[in-house]
C-alpha cells in the first residue's frame, strides 16, 4: 500500500524528558460532517420527507441549488485537515443525506474527485427520509464489512416511531483494524428533556456493540462519531456511553471524549439562541490512547470552524454559514461545523506494523 498521503511531521517526543529527541511522525485523520439536508432536487414518491426540497416545495430547491450545495460542501471537504494531511481525512462520517445518490454526486465533484472517495450507505427508516453515510479513501482505508444497526424508538410512543439507523463499518486503516459507528441521534424536537430517552436508546445501541467488541478484544480501536443532538455532558453521552473527558482516567474498556474541554470553554459545532452546542462528536475507545509507535494512536481533535464557514454579519455573525435563511437560499454550507481527529504513528512504526 502507498503511504504518500502521510505527512511527515517533526514532533517532540512525549516520552520521558530524558528522551527529548525528535521523532518523525505520520498523520492520518478521521472527520465527521453534518451536511444539513443534502437532498437531491427530485421528488421521491416513496419519501415524503423530501417534499420540501423540490422545485415545487417551500425552499424552491432547484437542481441549480442542489449543484451549488454539492460544490460548497466539496469545497469544505477539500480543506478538511489539509494543513496536516494533504489528501484529507481517510474516513469522513456524514449525516443528513437523502440517499446514496447524493453521496455519489458529492464525491464526483471536481474539488475532491481526484481523491477517489468511496461510500458506504444504507437506507434508514427515518421519518424525515435522511440517513448517515461514510466516505473513505480506498488508498487509506479498506472496508471489511458494514451493516446498519437499527434504533427502535417505537416503544416510547413517539409519533412515527422511526429514526436513523447507526452505520457500523469495520475496516483496516493503513494496517490497523478499526470499528466505526456513524450516528445521527434523535433530535430535541419537543424539548431536550422530553426527547432525552430517545437519544439514550440510540446511545445504548452503540454501547452494546462496543461492549461486545471490547469483550472479544481488549484494546480494540473503536470510533463512535456523529451528530448526537446532545453535548458531552448530557446523560446519553456521559452516562449511557460512559464517555469521559479526562484521558488519564480512560482504560481500555472505557471511551474517551476529546470534546469535553472544548465544550467547557464554550466552543461548539453549532449555535442556537445565542449559545453554542457541541453535538458533533468523535468519541474513541481507550485503545487509541496507547502510544504504540507501530500503530495509530490519538494525537488531537479540532473543530473545523474556519472563517469562510462562518456567517460574516448580522444577528447570526459567527454562527455556521448555513444553506438557507428561512426559505431563502443564502449559498452557505451547513448549520454545523465539521469535527476532526488526528492520529499519529512514527515513520519507523509504519514499517514495523507491516
């Protein structure tokens, strides 16, 4: 396998102070991005959730707008992590996509076509007709298997009783076997407290699979990412998943949430009513925190909130520059900022792993 995509960095060794020599590191990245209602402009008779996003709908969602939105999103993906990994993230989880076609159209955009991204997608039973998906670079990541995990919220009595499936993908990231869960948990519609049990159910589905993976192989490398519609301190994340922000307390059977400190400092991935939330999280298992030079391990996290992604004036200055204001297309990107984590291993470790 070619490793030309890996950028060699000189970083100070974080071993003992006596070993303050410089090492050559390679970097890879995993990202998540809520694409904010990436619908095609066609009216799907089997999906009433897309009625608003058609030329006859209230958003006047034409093919021209669809093409512009694809271009805008591809522009973001082109720049994701590019200052550290020139060819971008190896894996990108996405949410709010109508179907597999919109993902195929997205990866075909000129801005990212040369990366040859592939997709993993399954149709969900969501009442809005939106799904999650995965983009991956086949030069970095090889899919072993994939399947949807159903999230059954019908027993709660919620109208419709359907939400997005969780996408589970097992694969090999440049030598290391990893397990990825892409999530878009139920929204806060009806109120945060009233809807909290729905997100707890979704969190429980993910936690159950993670527990089985950890039981089979201690130290397994798991990534749970998505728009969780909850912050790092909420019960679904902190209690049901058991994701904690103090990496010193994370064992191989626990989950580490690198977004806790961001949230505590008021840094978020989306804004509402003049306050920030951090719903877009990438949570990792303790296996990623072992500084094993021969394998990938966690380096740092970033909210990709570049200036061009922010609203530049008015009441919502500083908020993510979304696609629509009311029903008016404003040539934006998404109402969420992407999030990204960086992984490292030494250059010598690459050869040891192979």
